C-alpha cells in the first residue's frame, strides 16, 4: 500500500489554465502516492476516498490557519552558483561575469557542483519551490543529486565541445545524460540543451546545436537580450536583434525557455509570441545588475508566455520566489504608472503553473484531482500574514519563506513542519563554506 495524506479543513488556493485563481475555504485534499486524488469541500467524500485508496492507513494534516497551494517552479536558475553568493557584487554584468564569475567557475571541482546544487535545493524548498530550470554545467553530478533530494528539475546539458579552438555539437553529453536518467528511473528529471546566449559562441556552432536539439527533441535554454550591450553587439555583428538571430537558427520554439528578455522591440515580441517561447522574467537579477526593467506589460499584451525565475544566487542574491512575485508585480506597476498591470493572480500563475509548463512538467502546478502532488502548506498564523484578507494577495504581497511550513514534491514531504527531510543541511553548509574559502 502507498502513502496517503488527508489535508483537512484548509484554505486551498490554486490557479487554473484559464488564468483564473480559485480559493476554497474549509476544503479538503487527498494525496495518494504521487497524485492528488481529491480536492473539494466535502469532508465525507475526502474521508471516503482516502480510506478506499489507503485501506485506512493515512495521515491527517490539520489545516487550521493554513493555506494549501501549488509549489513554485523557478524557470531560470543556476543552482550550483549558490557557492558564489555575496562574493562579487555591485558590478556591471560583463565585468561581473567575465571578471569575477567565470575565472572562479574554471576552478570548480565535483564537490562544488554537488554541494552548491544541494544548498540551492534546500533554499528553494524552504521558500516553497519544488522545481527549477537549472541552466548549469555538471549535469552528470547534479542530476542524481536532484533525484536523491526529491527535487524536480529541468537540467541543462552542455552538448558542445571545443577541440583545437574549433567548436562543435557533442552528442556524447546528451547520451551520457540520458544514461544517468535511465539509471535513476525518476520522473523528477527533464533535460534541456544549454545555449548560453547569442554572444558566447561562434556563429557556426548555433546550427549544430539546433540540429542536436531537434535530433533528441530537447528544449533549448537560453539568455536573450539581458542587457543593452548584448543588443548593440548583436546588431554590430549580425545586423539584427538577438531574438531575430536565434530565430534564424530555428532555436525559438514552444519548448524554448528564454531568460530575461529585458530589451525587446515589437518585432522581437511578435516572434516570441508566435513561436510560443517561454520568457523567464528575473526581476531581482535584472535590477541588481542594472540590466533594466523587462516590459512584461507589452509582452503580456502580445500574448508572450511569461514565467518567473530567480537567476543564480550570485546575482540575486537569494532564490526566493515570493520575492520575485512581489518584485515582478511592483516593477510592472511602477514602470507603467498603472496599478492594474500584473495583478496578484497573474503573477501567482506565472510562478506556479507557467513555471512548471516551461520546465516541461505538464501535470504539475495546479491543485486538481489527477495532477502530481507538488504542494506547499503556508501557515498564516503569523504577524506578516495576519489578518489574511484576500489569500491570493496574501501569498503574493505578504508571504515569505518563514511562513512555509511543509512542502511535498511528487507526494513526498521534503519539508515537514519546517524540517528538511532529505538533506543534511549542516553538512551542505560546511562543504559550501569550504568551497567559498577556496575560491574567494
Ligand atoms: Zn542566467
């Protein structure tokens, strides 16, 4: 018999695919194994279903002053980079990336990938995130780590090699990644092909990467138009925008996740909309690196699909999706002088359902019967969230990581009443501290 939990008498908040958000008061939710089996207001129906599926062997989780809602899916992260937190701040992006980060990355060893990744998982789980698009090297190390920690991830694969200064696509990376996945036999893992940006590789590599992505049906993860400098250089080199150039390589599809998209014109937005590209908006990182304010209002008007990301802990400097929801809403309102732009319900949908879809997990991010059991329990019995008022506003504008009481991923509690169940956090902290001392 599998594991069953009856969540009893909760306020259940979820968005739906039509972008509506529903709030059910005094509601019940039954989880059995990895799936949601019941959501509704009938204690009798919930009791009957949980008894049936579990043979009366189940846990009752009491919902007094608690919200049950979907966990977040962080659509743009560089997880092992938590080892570079607070190590190089207040730089422009190019000076920061090429002068401070890449030289340190060149010295990373296996343990740095492993423990940096685990530190990010711990931070994400404690702040209500159950899934992330991890754009980073080290897939063969970090993929088993994600699986052991019970964390859902869309992991990038490098897929390229440089021999005697000549770059080419590398199928071996993809084959090795899939061999690891086959071994793990985990439905927590998806792959994607890492295409850093239009400015990092020679022109001839891009078509080879497109071919590789198509051959293996891999989504592409890419940074697009993060800074004005990127756009200016692209214009000088190629005579068009980064969106246009990547589109000319057939890299923009309905599975592509494009991070940032801060500096777009109407033609760019039109391409992103037409191709169904997922745009991962990163408000904190864009403001901290002074990249600018992504125009989410114009993207939204042109039906560009929006989700949210934190970017790496080296440029944020945390991975708290509550903060990103709040900043996304405030940035949109403040920069357009229109308080009705990006209401709480839309931002919540971006952080939950859209994030999961962007990461390739189509049966997650909504609290509905049949969906995967990725849920978080928010305790609103705290000054920060009291009195509750509108629960959606409370989640987006008032809530923070300390209100996250429990997190379940794929039906497993990975945070149970404020305790991480699968990660030895003290070990992770000790190892990552050593790394920072070595790479400082
Ligand atoms: Zn990034």
